[in-house]
C-alpha cells in the first residue's frame, strides 16, 4: 500500500491565539478547530497532514527545510512573518515543493504594510480572506498539483 502524500501545514506567530485574538477580524475558530478541519478534509483528498504552529521564525525555517524531499507540499500561514521574513522566503525557495500561502483575512484590505508578501514569491498561489476555509482550498489546490491535474 502506498503512503499518502504528506502536506506540511505551518502556522506562524499569534495564530495560537485564534478564537480570542481580534475575533471580529479572525473569527471565533481556534487553531485546534482549523487543524480538525484540515485533518478531516485531507482524508477525503487522500493526503496526510502534519500541522504545526510556532511564534519563532527559526522553527518555521527548520520545518520548511525538513519538508524538502519528504513533504509533497506546504500550506503556510506565516502570520506577520509574511511581510518581514526573507529567511522564510529563502527556505521556501530551497525546499522546492509546491507551496500555497494562506491568510484568514484579506491582507489587501488591511494596513498597507500587510500588502507585501515575501512568501508570495515562493508560492504557487495565495488564498486570503476566506477564514479557515482558505486552508481547505489550499489543500485542494495542492492535491490537484500533486496529482498533476492542474497546469502549472
């Protein structure tokens, strides 16, 4: 039996506070709720997910590096590091696996400094503004890429 492709779902700073941090912007779902959603949807897509969160840039860089050669894809919500981290960009470029960038809110409707994403340069695409459903959409996009049914 062939193992299911692994998708590394990485979450950056302050996402551990979902559900209580600015619920008017991010909603009431917790990161644990989003993990349950992703795990359930990954089963339908014949994917295996590893779901991680850290407030530390170096942890995210290490996890991205670990994905190289092991994971079939990365879903990343780098939080505020999206707008500041060349280190995360460099790690994603070196990982050489399809990556989808996710944001719960529409970053283009927010403060101007949030409009720029370093992650975007390394990502196949970005999904923003759809709350937790963005993670589901990202998993579906990666499943299509992995199975070769999407033109890249």
